[in-house]
C-alpha cells in the first residue's frame, strides 16, 4: 500500500489532498489493485481504466448523499477501496468476502446493485425522479461504459431522461471495449468524436494560446470552454446526445486528474441532463492488461511478474463449443455464429477465426441477437446463439415471441449454466431450465460430459424442426475423447448410466457424474442406486420416468438449477399426471429458492448441501426410513 493510500479510507479523506497528491494516489491504488487481484482473480482491466475518474468523482461529489451508480459494476473496485472496504479487499469474490460488484447490502455507498449491463441510466433516472418528488437536492451520477451503451435499455433510459429535463449526470466511459472489442455504428461514432483531427487541432491551438496569456488565463480558459463546446458540436456532431436532451461535454482525457477536476467541478454546478464523455484506457498501468484487455477483463489468479495464468489440464466447455461448432461448420456453409460481445468468453472466437464472414458479434444486445438469429434461420441459415445463461434472461420475450412462437430452428448454446462461482448471484445460471421449460416448441438438453456435448451440438445442427437450447456449465469439460465420431441423439430419450435395484436418481447435465459417484459410495453400504441421465429436460422421457417410478420406492432428481421449475418439477408433473404409486417417496434436489452468494463453486455446492458427502448421507437416511416400512429393504445393511 502507498503512503497516501494509507491515509485514505473514505471519500472525505480525499478532500484534504491536492491535484498532485491525487495523481500519486491514483498510481498507488493501481498498484494495490494489481497486487491484490493477482491473488484472488477478478475484473482487473475495467477497474484499472477508471482509477482517476473514480477518485475525482468521490472528490467532487458528496457521496453517499450524492449517488454514483455503476453500470455492470466490474469497474467499481476503486470505488470499493475508497468507500471503507480497503482492508477487506483481499477477500474480493471469496466466500464470505466482498462481492465483485456493487451490492446495496454491502455498503451505503453502493446505491444500486448491478452485474448485468446497461441498467445504470434507468436506475439513475429513478433516483433523480424520487429525489425531485421529495424536494431533495443531491446529485445523481451514472457511469456507463461504451459497450453498455450499445444495449437498447441504455437508449430507453437516455430517451426518457433527456425528455424529463431532470438534474442527472451520465458519464460515458469510453475505452472502446466491452469484453471483446466493441462493434457497430455507435462504436464508430464515438471513435469519430475522439479522433476528429480538425476538432482536436483547433482545440489544442486554442488552449495553447490561452495558456500563454499573461493574466487571468484560468478565467479566460473557462470562457473559452464555452467556445469549445460549440466548436465540437459543429465539427464532430456530438448532436446525438444533444438531440436526446443532454448537454454534451467532452471528449475528456479520463486519466488526466487536472482536466477531470476542472470538468466535473463545472458540471457539478449545472442543472438538467448532462453527458460527460471520458476517454480511458482499459487495463491502464499494467502492461499485460493494456496489451490484452480482453484476457484481463475477468481473470483468475495470475503471476504478477509475467501476467500468466495457471494452465488448465482439460479444455473448458466454452473451448469445446467453439472448436466443435467450427468443426461441424467445415462441411456446412449454412452454420453461422452469433454472440453478444462475448466471443472470447463463450469460446466462439475459434469459430470466428475460421469463418469470420459467418461470425456476428452484435454487441451487448442480447434481445437483438435472438431476433437477428430468427431472420437468419428463416432465410435458410443455421444460427447458433452462444450466450451466458444469466444473460439470456434479458431476451426471454424475443425467445418466446420471435423464435418459439414461430417454431424457428435457432440453436441456443447456454454457457455458465448452474453455479458459476466467484461472480456470484448476478452471474449464476440458476434459472434457465425454469424459464425455458414453459416455452412451447423448445427442445432443451444438457450434456453429462464432453462427448455428449459434441453429440448434442451435432444433433442440434441436424434437427432443423424446432428451436433447441443446450445448457452446459462453466469450467473444465470432463469425459472428452481425443477422437470421437459424432452420434445423433434421439430427441427426448434418456439413458441408464448405472443400473441399480433399490433407489433411482434422475440427474441431468453436470450432476450426472456426481450422481454416479454417490451410487458408487452407497454401493459399499449395500444400497444399490440406479442412475439415469435424462439428457433432455424438454421433452422429458416420460416412458422412462413412469417405468422408474413404478419400479423404485424411492426416486430423486438432481440438477444444477433452481429447485422450482426445473427437472424435478417436470418429473413431479409426470408423476402427478400419471397418478403413480402413492407410496412413492420422491424428492427434488437442486439449487434452493434463494439467491446464492459468491465463492468458489465447491464451497457453494457444499453450503447448499449438494456435495457428494451431503447427498450420500441424505439418500442413506431416506433409505433407512423406507427400510422400516418396506420389507423390500429389510435385507439392506444400513448400520454402516
């Protein structure tokens, strides 16, 4: 930690520092973040890009009375350090420690909980409106990345906020990156503003000349700022935001403490909707993050000196997805890949490298991605929309109305399904089975391992009768053969992966292998467990379920999804509809009906009782109860 940073624990401590000291503080915070995140992992590059901006915001404004609302929140590490959480920063994203995102239950300085993109402007307008209704006078500031500005929700907020004329400041943090490099017309527009040579040349000349004046140069420069505002509107057409009702200021050098102090000091005294365009560098101050901002956007533990991460023994599901889609596309020119600013994270980069003309990154615009894919499919192409499970929630209406209702054969590859670990509740893919199961026409499947994942992708591309969703977990892909021919799966058909006589477990996805391990453990205690890999959550294999429920007195379902609405609910519906054995003991095992915190996945699984030890003991206890009532179990040895 640095000498100045040692003295700063809350925003009020910043008020005692001058511009020179604030600049030194920025470097100390940068070093502090790098040395800490290399041990915990986290969103490094985004936070390094807003160090000076965050310092100045807390210096100029009176937080937490004034509200700073971060969009997405992965750039809020500096904010956490300056608002009383410096000493806990080593617990970032660890179980029981600081969240990786702003969280209203964590600090009064976190005005709004975030994790998904493009929510800040709408939330800020809500704060501003309620402030005005209560006749209060505090300032509301929304910090939005240029990537987040590509989403429709941002423009809905801008449109409403500009028309409202309310006192509101929107900061456009323009680093020309979301996670993958930004795409689209809006990104080009921002670049035009930043790089327009005529505007920048005139601006430099004016500021150089006024700086040479012998007296009152600061006052002269303040006056000239008004000329500058008119100049940029004339030359670079910043009228996009002006027409939406915002006064536009910028572009501002986002790493220049003095310029930021001047601009925000002026802006803080103004009324009405204001947009300040700050240009920053993602990964600023750490060579490896500057050179590869995508890699260091969200990264695990890494070597501080080399920037290298621990090598993985097995490929991830994301890598297998990208490489498999590219492999199948070699012989099918109709396959196209679509992502929403996540080419790297989803593994679709492998497809993009091989088939750039068939790869489409639509920016942070999940709703558009889904409807865009519908048009492609209706014109003879085979689109696969690769998206994180938690982000598909944002496009549920499009999935229902623009895809399923018209029975258009779009393929959805849902990465990070189930618990994802350190990113926590905003990123856990806990609900996809629940909100997809009720959608007519949609086929839903989930693989137990890598080979089955490849088979599901192959099956999806060759089905062409209905939309299909394949959900798979984050992390290493088990059970992947080096040489493995594709097999076409029969839609809606489950498989018995381990025969048994006493108890049955219907499992799906990444819970199948743990179910087999549970069966192996209980076999040592003379409890014979049948494990069925459902494969398909919709349509469920009703024949297999009915047969299993009639044969076994005890039946469990096991899934990495909310206990409400997922596999277990589907099986329960079949049991009720078929009016099966009243004496059947049936229990659903899955994610509890609550938001699950952040931490490493193994710890979270154990905390909610879905680890192998806990489940084995739970199944054993239920089996013991059955043995008392049912002579079928009287010969079992439950004493061990």
